[in-house]
C-alpha cells in the first residue's frame, strides 16, 4: 500500500500543477488588455471617428390592422393602429389608440399571445365576435385571431379592449 501512495501522490501533484497552469489567461506575454479586431470591428487602440452603430432602434414602430367581425364571419369594420413607442400616430382608428400603444410599448407581442395550450379555460361563450389582427409590433410579425368562445379567450380580449373594443358579443 505504501508503494501505491508513493506512485499516486506525485501523479496527483503533477496533474494539479498542470491544471493550474492551464487556468492562466492564455496570453501571458501580452499585458495589453485592449480589445481585438473581432471585439469591436476595428484595428488599433482607438476607434474610428464614427464607429458603426450596432445598437437596435429604441422602439420600432407598431403597425397593426384589426379586421372586426361582429357576426363572427364577415368583416364589419377595419381599424388601424400606428404607434411610435407609447405614442399613437395619425391614422390610428382603433377604439383607444393611446391605451393600445402604451400596452404594446410595455409588453410587446406578449400582450397578443394565445393562452398556453395546456391551460384549463372555463367553457362559456360571450358572443360570436371575432377579430383578426395582422401587422408588426417592434419588428415582430403579428397574425392572430381573437374570439369570445371560452374564458381564456374572453380574458385575452378584455385585456386588449383598447385595440379590439369591448367584449360585448351577442349570441
């Protein structure tokens, strides 16, 4: 057993030293921590006078069209929502453009999301109304339908009353 300890201990010590040596910075001879060409896209120690902007725009505009179907089948009204951030732009015709723009500026496309497929919803129908919303929100494509056919869909509609109008369906 003493022979095994004499053999194993030096091997463990050697492995430990090698492992610690491998943990170095990788360029022990280069004391200059300046970024490389791939880090900033330029060579040298200072950036060009006008470096290219890689930042995304602060808020992409919202442009949505709502096709409202009072009877559930035939489009009876078409509304438009145009926003720059939380501010509605001229040409917006949805029921409450300011509130709709504020909601979409805060939540983005998450405000329009369908309920999770495994979510349990109450079985109720408030009305036959339907709405089909298409366009873009913050550069993301939107193509979704709203109805009043169960508790989850009714809640979803009510959350977006500013965009879709009140959930006052008639049976």
